[in-house]
């Protein structure tokens, strides 16, 4: 009889794990390498698409920054935190996927406050949703349980093979049609040292540091690029790979009753080594109440460092810190009126990407010492009542299993997301940053949050250069430029050093993983390479439609929920630049607003991709050149015999169009989709609504592409 797979304290039982022997060879449809948040969501997305997956990761704990890195205090953008209004929906219904929303909701259920489910169980002041790492891991495990193959019963038909304590050692490459193609990965068991092989139709690079790229010698970039590499104007002419974001070993601690604290101990080198010198640390946080007036917040105060990322509260108080509360220390820097620069447990003295494994391990060890030193400093400088909570980090001292990683080796992708695709500077008076035509996800963090290390030469954006508008995820950023059989995910996708600072946040990494899972699944289903899928419109729109159908947003609208019956049509038509907002300064779609004849003409030309045709003399006096923005599409439709004016020489471009009038246009343009296009839309003389336009033209678009 097969044993039952269970979990305890956020860790799956041994039966859930497969430990391949020396020289073993496994095969699967999709191989996911890495223990990141994106590795988890890639795996979950592919499993839910009925594909078999092998996940190779460094620990037993799944989930990356939420769990093994001990940072389940989500870095959410402002839009995700918005509540439903008269004309808008709740942020969790449009800014993230249905899957991510369900994960967040399950966390709330698993960690009630005062016996009640609350919006933010931790009640921290910077993270609008925080729970303990164990709660996050428990929720993540629950979603995997239905798919896990019981290692004690190999005959089971469940689709997930989960291999812990392993890392990539060699990428199996062969040349197909003149291109390097990944066929699998040789992995090393980190406990025994022996190797085994996993072969797959598609491999996903989802390590936290981009190690699969390094091991496979796959073209990539490290640290801050040169201007000529990314065309980012604020960069210097020379590449500076040493300029990377710092790492942090997070520490989970409890505020105990007086006298009940448990000293973490002083690490070797405290006060003598530079990276853990006494002058480095602070327990206070300062803000400016006015330009010339400072406000000091002590460690346990309402807006102090303890409540900054509080994970668990013993009392229902939203702001007050009480004994029994638990926080994660993840503190970078703090300016003070009497000290120029103070730090917490951010480790800024070295780098872990683009160096030898020996140097990496040295810096990881030092970063862990710094975390211990920070807690020791706090306990000896006014916060003695702290107790490390190793039971919540699966360690003895409350320090995370692995460091919190902000930046990885990045693959050179078909599409590189650059500063000018994200920053407000480049989109004056607009609500969104660049809306990629091949978008497969959206994200938002209010600024480019760069935690630079101590290397000299960092570029630090200022003003509107550092503000990030709501952005999108292009499919091409997940596809290596010169390598097939591989999907980029986590922090190894096609961002730059600068844009990674926004794309690395929890909600976005979840979205990146989901997109990676869908791309990998389509590659398996179709037998096409990720590059083919990402460069042909037919496949792009099919992937976008399938993702939207599964509740994944790919375009920013704050008034269209996942559950809207027209969500798929509205999302895909917007991504394809066929029907978007009527005002680029607004995130609203306005689904029930009427539609003008000019808008419909423009949208239909775009949906059909009609070649431009302009007469020598204007057909309509009210849309002559220079008189109306829609002159070209209206003349094009007229030249193709698909539209007429309201009189011999007038078009009335700004007059609302009726459903009946649109039906006549579609019957002329593409009669084969007519019945399907109007299956849910009455054909009458009522004004056409914007949602109905998307609904109808989505069928026209699919008809043109043959999908």
C-alpha cells in the first residue's frame, strides 16, 4: 500500500521526495531547476495544465523568498492594495492572478488573528500581507499535494517528482538546426556529492542566482551593464559586473515578555571585522515629519523596525507591538540626523554572482554572521527581549535557510526589459509604462528598489527615473536569444540590472513563474521551440488567451475582474493594442461606456491588420487629414468597402455606434465568425458597449489568425 504524503510545520513528509541514486537517469516533460518562488509557481502552473514536472531544488522547503528565505512579508505595489470602489474592483482581482489571490487568501485562513480571518495577519506597516514562513509553506504545499508522486509507490500516476538537496552541475546541450538546444541537466546531490541526470522536453531556469546559465555557459549578463549593451541612457559606457544588489539573511524573532529573551550569541569578528562592525547597526528608524523636523521611532514603537515586517501578532492590535509578536528582520539602511549611514542585516561587502563557488560561500557565511551580529547588537542595545524563532525558519537560530536574493545572472533574451520600458520619465501623463504587445503578465512596484552593494560605480536613478509605472512582462523576456529547449524564469529572465529592481518583488516573481509554466506547457504541447512561440502572432495570442482564461492578467485595467465573463477578450484585445483605455492617463477600461464610430473603425482595422489605403481626395469632409485622429483607419476601411458614412460626404466619427451597425461591419469583414462573434451580444439599435466591442472583435482576431 502506498504511504500517505502529509506535511508538518510546512515541510512535506519524506514520501513526497525522490532521491535519485548515483548515475540515475529520469525523464519528464518539464524540468524546473531551482528553489525560487518562480520555480514553485512554474511547477504549479504546469501541473494544473496536466503536464508531468520534475522540480529540482536545494531544500525540502518549496517557495523561495516566501519560505526558505524567510520573507513571507510580501512586497506589494500600491495598486495591489487598493480596495474596490464605485467604478473599480479590488486590487487582488486585477493586479495579480486568481491563483496568487487564492494563495494569499489561504494564508489568511491559516493564520487568524483573535480567531478571525483578517486582511493582514502580521499587521506590519510596510507589507500589506504577512504571515509566518511556515504558514506560507503550508499553503504552498497544499496546492502541490494532489500532484505529488509517492516515492514509496513509483506506480502512482501523480505528476510531480520533487527532488531536494540538489543543484545543477552540467547542462546537456546538443545542436539542432544550427542552434544550441537543452536536452536535460546533470544534477549534483549536495548531501552525497553524486550526480544524476534529468532529461526533459523543456527545461526552466528558475534558480535564484541564475546558476543554470553559468553551468551551461549560456549567454548571460552579471551586475550593472554598459550603456551599449542595454541602450539605457543613465548607464556609464563600461560594464560594471561588480555592482550588484546586496543579499540579506533574514532573521525571524519574537518579542518576549521582559526577561524572557534568548541571546543569539556574538559571532566571531563582531566589532573587529568590517562587515559586522558595531558602527554598522541601528535599532531606530528616523523619518522627516517636516523638511526640517525629524521623527524618531524606537525599535518596538508603532512605526519602528520590529513592526516594519511583523509576521504574527499575539493581540488583535493593528499598530501596537505586544509580547508574543513575531517579526522578520529585513532591514537595509536608515538615514539619521546624527549618523550619515546605518544598516541592518543587508550584506553589502561582496557579491555572489560571477565569482567562484568558494568566494560565494565566503560571502554567504559572512552574510549569515552579519545577520547574527545584527540580532546580537539589538539584544545588547535596548531590545534584550528578543527570542530567535528557529521553529519558523527550519534552523536552530531563527536565521533563514538561505539568503534573500535580489539579483541573479540574467539570460540574454529575445526581449530585454529596459529602464525606458518602466520608468515614469519615459511615459509623461500616462498611467502605464510600456505595454508589450506580447505581454504575459503584469506587475507594479512604486519604484526601482536598488539595494546596492559596496562596489564603486553604482548608478542610482533619481526623481522620475526611479519611479516605476505599472509594467508588463513580455513573452520574449522568458526566451534565451540563442538557446532552445530552455525557458528563463525567476530573476534570470531578460531584465537589466536596473529593471530587475522592480521585477524581483514577490507578486511579480509569482507572475513570472506562471508565465514560464504556460510557455513551457505550450512548447511541450506543440513541439515548437519557445522562440517560435514568442515570435509568431498566432501562438502569442493563443498563449495570452489561455492565460487570461485561467485568471492571469496581462494588461492593466482596474475595473475588470478575473471573474468577468469578458476578461479574456478584454485582456487579449488590449495587449494586442486593438481596444485599450479611452484615456492613457487612466487605468480604467470603462466596460459599459459607449463606443464611437472612429474607435470601432480603428479597432477593426487593427484586428484585421488591413493594409493602409488612402485616396487622393478625402472621402469624408469631417475626417479629412488634420481634422480627425482616425483619418487613416476610416479611409482604409472605406477603401476596402467595409464601411460607409452617415451621408455622402460625412462620417460622423464621434457618434456612438450601435450593435446593429457593428454586426453589419463584421458580416462584411469576416462572415465566417459572425454567428460566434454575436453569440452573447444582441443585434439591436442600442449603443454598443466597450466590453461588447472587445467580445466581438476577439472572435474576429481569432478568425484572422485561425485559432
